[in-house]
C-alpha cells in the first residue's frame, strides 16, 4: 500500500462495491475532525481511472461536512483484485467493533458476489461473524442483505438477532413494509416481541396481518402507533400478549376483579404467581406499630367470610382449557 | 428397518476393526462408507445441507462412547422419578416435530456405539452399586430404543445383560414396531417394552416416519402375548380442539388389546421444550401448529402449557384410565410438586408416599 494525499473530488463515492458498514459520522467524529483533521488514512484503490473507497466511509462523510478538500489515504495497487481488496475492508473493520446483523449480511453478500465459494463462507466467514456455520444461515444472510435500505437501517440500529430477521422475512413484502412502519421507532425488545407475536398469530390462524389487526383490541393501538404515538406500543404489546395467552390472561383478570371486590384495607396487599404455577396467595401487611398490625389483621380476618376469598382460591386452583 | 434411509455410513477410525462395526457394515452393504477421525467430520458435512438436522438422520456414524450410564436430569423444580439412561444410540431416524433432540444433540448424526465391552463393565459396576429398591433404566432418552434394532440387535443384547438382575428394570421405549428378534427369545421379567402413544391424527401430522398407532398397539399386544411386560408413554400430550375424544379413543384401544395386569406403567407428560427448539422446529415443520399454543416459561426457560391446562389434561386422562381400573399405573413426567399434589389426590394414590409417588414403588 502506498501513502498519499487524495482529493475528495477524485473519489468515486458512488462506487460502493467494498462498503458493508452502516454507521454514519457522529458528532464526536465531526468534532474531532474539525479540531485536528483526518489523522488516520482512509483506504482507496483505483478502478477505471477513479479512486474507489475501500474503507473510511465515516471519515469521508465527516471530512465533507467539515469542508475538507483532501485527506490522507493508503492506496492499494490497482492490480489487486476485488476479492482481495474486500478482505482488507473486512478485516480493517473486524478488529474494531462487532458488526450488526445487517452489516454481517452485507459482508457475506460481498464475499458471495466476489465469488468466494459457499462452503468457504460457511466454514470460514460465518464463525468469524459468530454465526452458526450452516448453509441455512448463509441463505438467511443473503436474503437479509437484499432488503431495502430502510429495513437494513432498522436491523442495524436495533441490533437484531437472526431469528427476528428470519421471522420478518417470512411475511410477504407488503406486510413486511407495514410491519416496519409499525415498529420502526420502537426499542429492540419491543420490535422483537411485536414481530414474534404477529408471526405466531399468523401461523396459528392463517390470517393476514390486515385481518389480524381488525380485532378491536389490536386495532386501536396499531392505528395510534402508525400515527407515530410511541406510547401506544405498550398497549399493543399488552393486547398481543392477551391474544397469545387467553387462558392465563382471562384468569388473571378474574383474580384481579375478585381482589378489587374484596376491598382490602390499603395496608394489606395480595400477591400471587402471575403464571399460576403455584396456586397460593401471598399476603403482605404494612404496620409501623403493634396497634396497626392488630387493625390490619382484624380487618383481614373480618373479610374472610366474604365469598370473594373462596372464589379467589377456586381461580388459583382452576383447571381447564 | 422399514423407513430407514441411510445415505452414507461414517466409521470412527477408533472402531474400524471392531467386530460389531464389521457386522453393521455387512448389514449395510452397498452404502458409501468413509472412515473419519471424529464426529466433527460428519458434522462439517451435514452443516452444509439446508436442513442439517434432517440430513443428520440419514447419516450413520459408528463409534464408541466414552461412558453410557447417567441419571436422567429431569427438570429443575420438577419431581424426578429416579430414572437412569443408557446412551447407546444417539439420535433417531424418525422426525417428530416436537423432538428436543433436534436442538439438544447439536447436529449429532444417527450414532451407534459399538464398544459393548465397556458398556458391560459399566453396567456391572452399576448393578453392584445400585441402591435397594427398584431402579428403572432405559435407552430411550437420546434415541428411539427400537428404531435401529434390526440393524444393531441392541434389544436382545441388553435384555440378556439385565436378565436375573432383580430390582433393575430395563425399559426400551419406542415409536417403532416390534423387532422380530424379541419374539425369538425368552422374555426377561425385568424388561419393559414401552410405546409412546398419540392419536393417529397427531402421528400423521407430527411424528414423521414412525409406526402408526395401530402398529404400535399391535406390537404391544404381541409383546404381551409373548410374555413381556409393557409400558406406555403419553408424552407429549398435545392440546388441540377435539383432543379429548382422540385421546379417549387411544386409551380405549389400549385396553381392547392389552390387559391391565401386563402394563407396568403409563407416563403422562405435556408438550414442553427449550427455547432453542422453537425457531428450529418452526423452520423445519412449517405446517405444524403445536408451537403456536399458549405457553408459560419455567424457571429455567423451558416453554410449557400453563399449569391450569396441564392439570386438566392429566386429570382427564386419569379419568379415562380409571374407567379401566388402570389409574394406579399412571405417573407424571417432569411435573412440579403442585401439579403432582393435585394429581395424586385425583388418582387416590393419596399422599402416603408423596416423596416418591411413582407406581412401581407405591
Ligand atoms: S421418536 Fe423420539 S427420538 Fe425419535 S424423533 Fe420422535 S421424539 Fe425424537
């Protein structure tokens, strides 16, 4: 590699054949470049009389924003072929930070397009990327890599796992696009849960997403979320959980209604295992003095004749479909 | 060996000259064979297949096992039945959508261990050290006990080792038919031939390659006629619309063919699985709906039906068995103390031996 100073205007930034990273320049990098310029050379190589960027996309972006006209570069000889140059781009980044799933998929796509044999990608590249060295993983990554840019950005920013991407890909393209608009702004865990829930409900019922969200419980929060009301995400997730867990949700609602009807004093709290694995009630009493404790116990014991207690225990021991 | 499809035989170099290896290769004459240094070579190969788990079921690896016997780990928080396992074969040629081996065995091909001398020595030590009372031990945890029997002859081999070892019950658990070899020998008192049962609709949709319900029950009836004791496993019980009637028919068919006295035990267990199985099984069985049911997660992360439903399934089955006076043969597999308590009250085995409420010791 030869060190030289390149003009930004000499770079063909349209040629992204070696690019697989998705981070863009952040304010820290901008501040640093504004203060001291670009100190670490980018990597370039000549292709058809133009310089093509191999590595250093963030630095170039920041340099342009700061109005720099040239910057230091290491140039790889033109005669070195694309596959070998891409290896430089890959390993230059590999040691610096873990890649997101979207970046892994783009890197794998590059190796594939540069004609590295599928078996070699499976056996050599997938383990480097901490992915299982299996053909189906190669196939999944190749599918992810051709998703639209906005999908890749969401997968990248929210650090998705392969299973979520696999579920997303199981939806037809128009449902995928709808789902993406729905979840784009949510946290990683919320995105994962929404996708998993719709995936499961769709498999179970065979219905389209459009039909699924017609249900009253889902329709409201979905609409609000699509309008950009992020606070509706919790409502949607709660509705999806109810949808996926009708037996336990129904029992919990019935238990909570009985507890409310009991009208226990403020300082007495009832608790139970939300999964109903252990059919017992736990009772908490709050008291700062003996008299308070006495009062709490008395009111509790006075309430024992209420039929709600019996119904509560029946619900806890419920067996059925 | 109906339905057994072997694409290639891989022989571990360490057992290349073993007598049983030679016999197996004779029985598999015509199949491509490769000698390898370890199972890794086979794994590397099957990983390249789009469905490595399914592919692994069609590659036979002949090897030796470093050790065979271990206590069944059960599940934390559940009441263990004190079962022991012999890991003689690993993996299974059948392909059940709910099989945890898909995830658990980490792409282990269909594996047969041929170092029987070591197994015999290990069993000798096991017999000497076994505590008093009844111990149950079986080969059906990491494999189907009879699926490869016509190839390996393991059933008769094991039965002869266990013969006259009172208190040590060998269980061979299967979804296959009855190997003819077992009908050519005198049954041992302490051998239990057990079949996992499910309604035929479940077998059709979820238990690819296995014997049908009628064939399994006919096998059990043959075994009983020949003098064997039998067991049945309703595990996993699946919940779906109409399940009750389907299971009732299965229970009725048992007692049409098999007398209660010949049944050593019947286990009940409902669908449960580790999280790793979920994406794998959904991918491999796109038509299956069993993974879209309502589940809860246990403390160690396994998915299972909610307790109210599990209790309901067990109690309904208990009623069905009670109709034939056979409820005292029932026990629960991998269930919590809470579920056991209600179940024991139901089947009136009561709490007199609640620390160990299993039918072979009550
Ligand atoms: S028969 Fe048993 S071991 Fe074989 S695939 Fe089915 S569940 Fe798994």
